[in-house]
C-alpha cells in the first residue's frame, strides 16, 4: 500500500515579489486618486492647514536718516541647471525655471550732512546744500509675484526627494534672482532719478520756508 505525498508549494521567486509589490503600490496610489475625485469624498480625504507659528519677536530698532527717493520694480527669469560630471541628466541633475519679481530702493543719506555741507545766505533768502550721492538699497524679492515655472530632476534626485524634505530647494534660484535684480538696478539710472527727486523735495521745502534761491549739489 503506497501513500501519496502532496507536492510542497513552490516558493515565489524574488522578481515575482518585486512585481507584486509594485502593482500593490500603484493600485493604492490610483485608488487614492479615484477616491479624491469622487463627489462627497474629496472633503473626507482632504487636508487642512493650521498655522501654529509663534509670535514674532522684535529683535532691534534702528533709526533711519535716509530719504527714499525712488523705487524700481524688476522681473527676471532664472534658468538654473546643475549637472553631474559623469552622469546623464536623466539620472542625476536638476534644471529649474524661476520667475523672480522684486524691487530696489534708491536713497540719499541725509544723516551724513555736516555743518560745512549747508550754507545759508546772510539775508536768509538763499541756501546751498551739498549732499552725498544717492545709493541703492538691497533688492527685496516679492514672494507673492515670484514663482517656479518648471523643475526637472533626474531619477536620483527624485528618489532623494521622496525620503527628505528640503525647505531650501529654491534658495539657489532665489539668490540668483536677487543678484540679477541688483545688477539690473545699477544700470537702470535709478540713483540719478533719486537725486532729481531729492533736489525737487528740498527745493520745495526750503522755498516754503521763505528761501527764494536754493542750490543742491551732490558729492562723494
């Protein structure tokens, strides 16, 4: 009398396990998308935003004696590409297209005026002022009107983004935008406009005080 021995189930090969895992992940992903777009379920699976920031702290106060006489608004398109030396862009590398909007102020520092820089006539009807040349302030990036148009990343960079959260991912393009805006301000004639506006302001002010002859010049 012989007893039949049942065949043991074959162990699933490694490649089959990997394929099954990928299929399950894709199934969950697409199921989540379908649930999100179904009527009535969008709010159920939606996210809420809560601002848990602490109060802003005053660190310092600085007196300002400058006269902001002109402001220039600028916009620049930054195209920043980072490549790996021996790898193709599809494997390792990023390219970001960013539109940066910002402004630059031109000012005259009235706090640098000394006694020798102001001359008043004996009859108090004439005055001469010598002011320092206008300067440019630091470029200020406008976050409300600056945005990323596109961002291309290689496979390794995409995988890295899945396991890390980098809040400074756009810091490089923002720095470039600020630098280009500052360079554009230097060639825009903004300081000349600031000196003209400052002269008009001082002439109007002194004439309202009774001065009939006002001379404003600019030096180093």
